C-alpha cells in the first residue's frame, strides 16, 4: 500500500513537472481575450470556464499550446530560435512575452477606460511592454514590465464660475483619490506590469503578482475589479481551470494586496468659499490593504450556466490591528445599520452576486452582476430594500452566422448603473467607490479599481461587428452619465435639473491579425453635454445651452508574439 501511494505521488509530480506552461493571458495582448471568448461561444474551446476570474490560463482551461497561442499555430518550441524547453528531461520552459505598443490620443479632454497603466490624459500617451516567461517544474516566473510616457497636456477642468457648486463637488473629491490631471507636465512611469512569480501544483496556483485582475462576467464594466487602474502587488491563491466535482465545476481566487495613493493637486483646491476651505487634506500615508474572495460554480445539470459570488474589503494599513482585518471572509460584521461600529466603519466593503449563461449551439451569452456598497446589512434589511446602495450590470452577446465560412455578425450590449435611486443614500454619500473614513476611496494610483467612469456613473453600451476568427471590424455606441449622485445631491436644493453631465460616444474599431502580428485600432467621437455639470446662467432665459464640448479619442496598438 505504501509503495502504491508513493508511486501515485511520483506520477503526480512528474505530471506537474512536464506541464508546458503556467502562463496567463495578459490583459494588454490586443484583442486576444475577446477572441478567446468568441471561440467559446462558437464551441471551439471548453465551455466550463465562466470568464469571471481573469487573467485566464488558456493552457489549463482551454487546452491551447501556450498561454498566447490560442489557435495552436503561432509558436513551436521545437523549431523556435528563442522559445525553448531546457533542463533535465525538458522540465524547464523559456518563452519571450509579446512585445506590445499601445498609443492613445485625446484631442481636447481626457477619455478612456480599462487601459491599465494609462492615465487620464489630454494629448498622446504610449504604453510599451515586453518580457520573458520562465518555468521549471512547478515554479514559474513571468516578467512583463510596462513603460508609460504621456504628454499630459493642460485641458479645461472643473469650472470655478459656479462658486457654490465646487463646495458640493469637494464632498466627493475629499472622499476619493481621483485627480483630474496627473501633474502639470510630461508624465513618465515604469511599472512591473503583468508580472508574477508562482508555484503551480496542478490545477492551482499560489504566488505574488502585479497583473491586472478582472472579477465578474461583464465585458465592458466590472463592479469590483477591472483593468481600469494599473495592476497592484498582491498575493493570490487561485484555480487555473474549472475544478470538476460530482456536483459540477468550481473556480475561485483569494487575493491580499497593497494599494498606493497619489499626491496630485485637485482643481482649485486652495479655494475658500464663505470662510470654508473646500479641500480637506487626506492622510499623508495613503497605503491601503485590499483583500478579496471570488467563487464560481457551474452546475453539471445546467451546462453553460455559471453562478458566482465576490467580495472585497479594504482599509488603511495603519488601522489594521486584528486578524480579521487580514481575512474578512464574506466581509462579516452583520448588524443593524443604526448600531455604531467604529471597527466596521474603518473598512470599505463591496460584494456582488453574478451569473453567466452561454450556449455554444446558439452562439449566445447573457450575464449579470448585482453588487452592494457596504456589506454589513442583515438579510432582512436587504430583502426589504435591495436597491439601497446597489449597483448592477446586465449584458449579452450573440454571434449570427453569415453565408461565408467562419464569418459572423456579433451583436453585444451592456448596461451598468452605479448611481443610487434612494434619496437617503445620495444624501448620506453612500456613493460607490468613495468613503467617509478611507478618503482615498476605492482606487490605486489615482484610478478607480472597478467601473472605469468613476463614482455613480451610469452607462449603456452597444457594439455591432463583423468577425472572422481573430479579425473584426465594427461600430460602438456608448451613453455615459457621470456621477449621477452628485447631480442630484447638488441640484435638489435649486430644483434646476437641466445640467446633467453626459457623453454620447459613437466609434469605429478594428482588430486584425497578420501572422504573428496583432493590430488593434479605434476612433471615438465624444459629444459632451453640460461638461462638469456647468450651465451658463442667463436671468432672461431658462433653456440656455450648457458647456457642450467635443473630443476625439484615437487608439492604435500592435502586439507581436515571438515564434
């Protein structure tokens, strides 16, 4: 019996050692994740992955040759001059990561989300990344740093003409680290990017990483974690593929990370209104601790359906003094909201439940996520008013076959709302991503970790595209309402509801593959109404034009995958 157990252990270790790669699919590899998601809808790869915990592990989850070779035709380590196996019995793997260059240009204002290390920038900014991946046995090292250079040109920001409005606005700016402009000159940053060091026993992975994370099934907006901000240093324990059991498939991830703050000037922060300083300085040390847990389950009786739960909790490191601050499973501290709890109020907590249902036969997916800001309410309170402090996302995507082989029309749409609908929540400043105690808010390096358009934004997004394998050409349209909570918070007293700050954004985009070169580009025309909620006051007219503005955002990127 002992010999049999020893033999089993030996065979398992050998299997681990000869595994080709533990490589993830980096977020900044242009168009690859969207392509992999389409392949799942077409039934070309395993349908058990929920696409709700990213980055993905294509080798383990979808049986690809490497984490980058999604069609098994890009790389061949037997003939490559650069990528190779090495060591005794070829236990090691060495691969060059893709070289990626992404350029983004804004003509007059700042615009753009889900772009990782990039900043809110007027003018041109360029993101470069490259690196190596090395694996030996169960140990893997992925080193893919990023370099960002941005013009960071001056632009029209929040106006000072409506003097009382800025006092209201700072009720939000004083509760979040989200500068309008990152300094006053050219911007340069070197980051570790999509890097990690891991131990990978079978279908699991443990290690340290600075990779971007995305939690939830949505394509455009994630409530809890997205690639809108730069990746942050975190410990991770996660599955690399859906784990099969007699009840179905499970995926999961636990993280514990470190968030940094910025110290850039805010608009008119020296302004004094009626002997009140609008700006209240934040803590000098804005370092924070973020922990989170996400679990997904796919019942074996309902193929294609994934159900999930996610929660995050973050607080200042200086305030941590209990073990439960390190690991607040399901966020805890459930009690009546009227009962004071100073320990609980030092944490900013979010949780969400989500689902995704996909059908390879119908080339269709439908998904949704419902989240709560603050997770201390009892179940009874939640049942009575589930809309309190809520946010949600719903979306779908469908591929319609064309007569020509491998060609489809893809229709996708998504709606996200983080603005509140209960007056008490708006007046109490229960806005998503801001916080009374953690006044740097739910941010890292000055950008929101969740939905890219910031606190209380409501967004409708539509996309129509022609696709053929990786290639696609299409049209997008987006309607964005910025910080709807501030709009109602500020305008309730005057009852002047004319100046909602909103963008209407049509755009064109394309992804194209030329052998190992991947090209992605887009251009969007941003029609802004009532910029920064500003409306010209004329005592003789009620319907006066707002500060309407125009902006063009163009983006072009290339990724080259080394053979």
